[in-house]
C-alpha cells in the first residue's frame, strides 16, 4: 500500500486498515469476545513457540566454562526472574519461577513484533496477490485487548488455583466472606473480594493493551508523516521514527517486566492468609 499514490486511502482509512483484524474485515473493534481474531492467535502461538525454542537452544548449548554472549544474556534474564520471584513468593517456587520466565519472554517477544515495518505484510500480500484473502492483518497480539485479556484470565485462573491449593477450599471460602472486615460483614466482604479479583484481571490486561496499542498507533502516524511528498515530511518521518523506535524499546521491555511482576505479586498474594 502506497499512501502517496492517486488511489491511496486517506489517513483515517490507512489507520483503520492497519488496526483491523483478519477476522473483522469490515469493522474495527477494540474488543469483541464474540469474534476470534486469527491473526492474534497465530502470532501469539508463533512467539510462544519461538520463545520455547530459544530457551531450549540456550539450555542445550549451556556450558560450565566461559559462556558465550547468548548464554550470558539468557542467564542474566533467568537470574533476574529468579531474584524477583524469590523476593515475592515465600514458598515452593518450582513452578512459579519458570512460569514468570515464560511470561516475561512470551510478552517480550509479542511486544517486539511492533518493530516490524507497519506496511510489511500489506506489501507481501500485494506481491503474492493475497490482499483479498487478508484484507486486514494486525501483527502485535498485545495490541489486541482480546489477546491481553486472555493472558490476564490465565493469571486469574492461577490466582484462584493457588488460593485453593495454599488455603484449602474451606479456608479460601472463609477468606472470601470474612476478610477484611470480619464475618459479620460477609456480604460486603464477598462483594469487595470479587471486585478485587475482577479489578486485578482487567487492569492487568488493559495496562499492557493500552501501552502497546498507543505505540502501534503512533508508528502508523509516523508512517503517514513519511508518506507526504515534501522533504520536511520525509525528514520528520526519519527523525520521529528513529526517536520513537528507541524509546519504544524501553516500553517493550518495561511492559514485559511489569506484566511478569504483577503476575508474581498476584500469585504471591494468593499465598498469604488473612
């Protein structure tokens, strides 16, 4: 898609095209749980498999001697995750620490897809004459609220699982109706605890989605700036694109770290008895 061509879409049409999903060819919705966004599922699975492959290669090539750059990088990440899980979780971390590492690597890889050129897949589909098959395609799974809420729901399941495992069914149900204000305010306590679980889940998904969606939208606006036929527009596109790409590296890393830490904190709270 060449924005500067005579038959090119307007700026709003260009943005709508890139923010649409493969399964929502005629509409752009921020969230719709009634529709399965196949592009989000594909890239989520792709990055998950890629993350597992990278960790497998790191473990297979690990040596007790002088480590290479890749091994050193992986060991640094593993040590960071281990230290964070140790500071939050007081108990058995044989599953939780690898879970936190998986979450960090997976979210980091999904976020990193935002660095691919915004028109890359449109150009490829046009070259292979597949534009009619894929009229819309969004690459970044974490820029889809359906995707981030799906991950957040998985964290909610883990919170409930560890609450039942650590406290038992009776202890968990008693905590729901007795904490924090005592058994005499059981209905209010239950409502408060249900809202707390819902708020944790929604905020976890919304935080990641909001940052990545805004970053993707800004990349599209910068791409539109470069489509202008003026020298100022091209120079502005290069400068703004370079600055935002560098800054976005920090956002990608930070959002993956925050998601991992909140997952640890929420699971850690499930270990605590009130």
